[in-house]
């Protein structure tokens, strides 16, 4: 049995490697967001600085390992086998859960994941112990509920506090520096840089390294006994240094952002490393303690009182973890995906929004707009003009392709560090994820990045991320609870099954993620035309790119229509409810895409000569309108079909199936030829296709007349007949609107 647990400990370390990879991918948003978003340096330089911070923090980490040893459960009441059940359940749950969030591109908290997984697993095993103890144990004897409550409280506090101070401090910073901050640097650069650098150093000492292996004895006593003197000394030193750097033409804000990135990376690795390797290290320590007994006890009788002692993590584990984290940081595509979510929600410029709208977001936007209007009405007009002049975006100094400027990036890193340090000094376990993300959201709000055109989308995104944090806690607790119970009752066979299921889940997740990225890559190829259009300064080139973009969209719309029409009709004929649901989901996504495409049209028109902008803009919008009508027709076709199958109503008659199936094939072939013509940009076959569309509409009209005769003759179901007539009508609409679409497309492409 001891040999099996040895393999189990080894497997825990294997899982820890995966956990380090997926955990770093998710927490990368904490320390990369500001530097990448502001383009403070090249991506390679940012990654090197972050990697050094991660490695140093991981190598110096140790004390936080006690959280996994005795932070949640009372180990003196648990046997070795029971502790191993909890640890295995925690690791299996953690790896899969974090990978899911990474694939979705949603930042979550590894701290909350670990605590609630430990809580769920401990509650499950504790229940079994209480049941079998005949009243000898109570839940409070086995579980440390204070820790879980502190984490839940920290969720609410960190979200609200970080957002509030992010908004307030960024508003003040923008008033001081304006968007053209380089003009104001001679007045405030040294003072701001000195304050920021001192805050970052304080954050590193108090939060990042407070539990490190060298922070003991005289060093720790000196730092904590002379904190005020150290802070004031650093403030004077860094203020003078920043003034000298300013005279040397060094951008102070870039220095602050890169320093803050290093500090956040160091603190993340130094404190959050327990979330990834703490559990396997507890398993390793427990196994070594069991072996030290020399066979005098068994796995089911050995109580783990030794876990009450402070952790003594071998240095090679810490260094190895740092190396794994650096590799994961440098190679993980999912880390970039998670960073992208945060940047899209906080970027200064308008663009495609990754989130839709929600009723809650709409209510919040209206309420805040009303409040802002009330406040605005009582502010004197001269003051309003002065404030607006400080937020003049026409003066914005921003790096190429940056999401926001260096002023906001500096506020993000400095304020995140200060709030985390403050929380630590007050014994509040603030999550670095929550603080970093919400400070970024608050600062983007203060910077007026959330305009009337984007606010409802941004707020929906923020609410989605916050909701994901609470889902993390609930899912971590519930899944780990179930897994621990299965392992407890199933023993070794259950452990093997759970391991196999976790491996399968990870492999399946990777395959699904790669498919998703391939689709996004294809989309990026199309969007590359739009990107070129945005940069174009030549009106002739802009018109050519605008036409190319329109062709790509029209071809995509017609091809999509052919595929969805075929899928919907085939699914209905075969009574395949899943195909119809997939069709409706795809149509809903396409509708959102068409709205985004219409916004691109506005951009394209602004790049054209005035003489042709009105004409070409009108044709572009007509193309989009006809494409939208086609998609609406597909939805109006598929929705009744889905309801009909879902309610298990009678199918079409054989003659109806034959008639409509044949027409569907003709229409799909017609759509395919239309798409091919537009793709080749050769409109020679247009007249023939327009004539074919008229002929198809006449055939569909004949189908309607035939069905009305059958209704008059009272043959067949009235419900089925009504459905059939709707199918014919919507297909007729598809053909009619497609004919109009290709005619307008030729006018747009015509020289």
C-alpha cells in the first residue's frame, strides 16, 4: 500500500506541473496587463522582466506553504489516507477548473480555487468521519471555517475597494497630467516617479517578500522596526533619481510600469506558488513522515499531527517551480488569451466588443448616466470646460497599437501593489487577480474609455468576469466535494478512474481550444483587410481595400446562408433537434457579427474621397441590410422547425418532403454559384443568376399554391401545413434578398 501512495505522490507532482502551467496562464493578467496594454516595452522585454520576477519570487517562497498544510483542515484529526484523498481531489479539480477558465479567456483567482477545493474536499471527508465517530467529532473540530469566511469577505472587499480607488486615483492622475502627459512631466514627473517607485518597493518588501526564506531574524526585525525611515529615505532617493532620469530624456512612466510589472510578478510567484505546488508538497511531506515511522503504523491509523509544524520546502522544489512557471509564461497561448480579455475591456479606443449586452448592464448605464447628468447640471460651466480640457483625447500620447497610455498603466501597477500591501498589513487576504483586474476597470472608467457606444458592452464583460469568480468558488467546492467522496467510497479503482477522467478532460480541452484558435485565425485573415483599411492614408488604396472587405463579407454571408439552410432543413427532415439548435446558435452569432461589420462601414466611408463616399457608403450599407434580412429569414425558418420537433408534432408528408427537399437543393446550388461569382469578382453571370432567382421564386410560389389546394381539400394536418407554408415563404425571402444582395454588390464593386 505504501508503494501505491508513493506513485500517488509522484502523480501529484506531475499534476502540479500542469497546474503551474495553467495557473500562470491565468494569473499572467495580474502582472502583464499594464505593461502590454501600454506598450511600455517590447513584448520580449516585458516577458523577460516578468520572468525574472517570477523566478526570484518562486525561489524565495516558503512560508505561504502552511496554507495547504493546516490552513483549512485540522490535520491532527485526519489519517494519512484521508489527507491523501483530499489532496488528490484538490489537484484533479484544480487543474481541470483552471484550464476551463483559461480556454474561455476569463481571469480567475487561484487562491479562491485552492481554498474552496480544500474546503470542499475537507467537508466531504469530515462528513464521513463525523458519521463514523458516533458523535466524537463536530465539523468545527475538523474544519477551519475562519479561513474560508475571510476569503469570501475578501472577494467583496477587494472588488469594491479596488474599483473605487482605481477610478479615483486615475481621475486625479488624468487631471494632473492630461492625455498629453509629456507637456506636464516637467512639473510632476520626479514627484510622481519617486512616489510610485517607493510604493512599489514597499509592496515588494511588505507583500512580496514578507514570508521569504531570508526575511527572518535580524533582517525582518530591522525592516519592520524601521519601516517609516526606509520609506522616507527611499522616497527622497527615488525622487532625485527620477528627476535625473527625466533630465536624461528617459520616460519616467515606462520605468515605473516595468518596475511595477517586476514587483507584481515577484509577489505573485512568492505568495501564490502555494496554490500550485502546496498540495503535492503536503503529500510529499506526509509520505516522508509515514516512512519515518519505520512500518510501525499503517496509512489508516497514522494521524498527521506533523502537518501542524511550519513548512520547510527544499530549495530545489522552489527553483524547479520557478523554471516551470517561466516556460509556461513564455509559451502559453492561453495566457495571451486571458490578457486579451482584460485589455479589450479597458482599451481607450473603440472597436469590436467581445461581450454582448445584458439587462443589468443596461440598467447600470442608464442609472449612472442619470446621476452623471444631475451632477453635471450643478457644476459651474467654467469648471466643466476646464475639466473637459484635461480629458481632451485629441491630445492623446499613446504608443502604436497600445490599448491605453503610460499614465494609466503606471496607476494600475502602483495602485494594485499598494492595495495588496495595505490588505496584507490589515491581515486581509486580498486576491491579486481581483485587485489587478478591478483597478484596471476602475481606471478605464475614470479615463472615459467607456463611452456611450461601449459602456454597456464593457460593463457586461466586467460583470461576466466577476460572476466567473463566484462560479469558481462554487464549482471548486462542489466538484472537489464530489470527487473526494467518490475516492473515499471507491478507493484505488475510483482514484484511477478520476485520474483518467482528468487526463481525458485536459486532452479534450486542448483539442477544443486548438479548433477555436483555428477559427479565430481564419477570422483574423478577414480582419487583416480591415486593419489595413484603418491604417491606409491613400484614398484609392482605401477604396480597393473597402471593396475587398465587402467581397469577403458578402461571400461569407452567402456561404453561411447555404450551410445553415441545408443544415436546418436536413435536421428537420431527420427530426434532429441538435442540428436545429446549432443552426439557431450560429444565426445569433452571425447577427452580432453583421452589426460589427456595419460599424466597419462607417470607418471605411471616412477613408474615401468625398465625391464617391456617399455612393459607395450607401451600397455598402445596402449589402449589409440585405445580408441581415437573409439571416433573419433563416432564423424565422429554423425557429418554428425547432419548436415543431421539440414538441414532437407530426412530420411533413412524403410529398411535402420531396417537394421542399428538391427546392432546398436548387436554392443551395444557386447560393453557391452566387458566392463563387462574388469571390471571383467577375459579375458576368449576374444576369443569369438574377433570372434564376426569379424562376426559383416562381417555383416556390407554385409550392405555396399547391399546399393551399391541399388545405382546401382537407388532406393532412393544418399545423403541418402552416409550418410548410412558412418554410416556403422564408426560403422565397432568402432567394429574393440574395438576388438583391448580388446586384448591389456589383454596384459597389463597379469602378
